[in-house]
């Protein structure tokens, strides 16, 4: 099945990140149909893939599909019907292995709860998260910054007339990456005229959104507006790119 632009961009970021950070384990959480993890298996990624969702019927049907299409890679994948809060990150062969946890297609607030919980449960693991929230990007970023997460990569993507931010962040405090910023930095850099156009439309939509929220006396909207009003859309210098 052909992946949506959103899922194929996330896949591409995961593959680039794997080349750089060499993950032993990739967790496609809230995986639903499992298309993202299946795309990674198909691309020949070397990590072990865990497909995780909380709905038993979805996981049973995904397992059937994976058995049909990826039987010869069976050693490389596992389906878990599990709550993301309870990810068994300690129940893997290599306890010092590197983990990439992908969370896409749910809200930023829920993502934040998952991340806080996992950080508390595994304070000694440095975890990378690849996040693509459906909303609440600003509050997600602000809280990740408070938790001292660093940014490895960020980009805006457009799919089916909606904008998304994809963020690759890490809890690894020994890395050289900068702390995540609340409104994004590299996020607003473009390489082509069409990316520039997309960023302009995304920024204007975001500003409109928080201006509407501000009318309801939202403190979050006040700080979001301060942050987004200082954003500059600029031509990119050399950087990590998923394209
Ligand atoms: C909209 S789908 C996202 C599918 C895919 N990740 C994507 O981006 O297209 C959201 C999925 O999150 C799952 N989900 C929600 N809360 C969860 C939790 N606490 N633990 C595991 N899965 C959860 C739902 O069952 C649902 O299948």
C-alpha cells in the first residue's frame, strides 16, 4: 500500500536518523494499521521493529498481515497489544540498546503524557522520540523544552490540506544538539520555493489560530503569539534532511 505523504515523510526521517544513530529497537506506537513500521521493514532497516497499539482486534489483524508479507523477517518484528504508558523497553535482548520511539497520529498532549511516563519509568535510558502530533504542537514543544529535550531534526509537512510538524527529539543530555525551541527554528527554513510557500501558509494559519484563542483570554495563546510573531522564514543552510 502506498503511504500518505505524512507517513512516508516520517518513515524517511526514521531511516535517516537510523543511519546516524543506529537504533537497535524502533517502536511504532499507536500504530493502528502498522503501515509505518511495515514501510520500515520493507525498506530493509536493520533495527528490530515493535508494533504497539491498545486495540486487540487491530493488533490481531496486523499480525496476520505481517505474517503474510514479512514472514521471512519474522525474527525482526513483534506485535504488542499494549498501552504506550507500559512499553516494555527493559524487556529486550540488549539492555544497552538504542531505542527510537515513534508516536504519530495522536494529539501533542497525549504524547507528552506518554513521554513523561516513559522518562520516569526509564530514567537511565536515553530515548529518541520521533513525534508527529495532530495538534497541540506548541504546548508539546514548550513542555519538552522544560524537560530539557534536545532537537535532532524538525520539519513541517503538508498532507491532505493539513499541516503537521515532525520532530525528532532526544532525552540524551550528553548529545551536542540544541534544546528544542518553542516555535521551531530549522523548522522555518526552506530549500525550494514551494517549501517557502508552504511555510508561509503554515505560519499564517498558526498565527490566526492563536489570535482566535487569545480572544478567549488564553495565556498559552499569549505566549504562543509572542513566539510565532518572531519567527523568520529563511533559506536553509546545510542540515540534516529527510528528503
Ligand atoms: C489515528 S491512529 C494513528 C495511526 C498511525 N500512527 C498514524 O499516524 O497514521 C491512533 C491510534 O492510537 C492508538 N492509541 C490511543 N491511545 C493509545 C495508548 N494509550 N496506547 C496504545 N495505543 C493507543 C489507537 O488505538 C489508534 O489506533
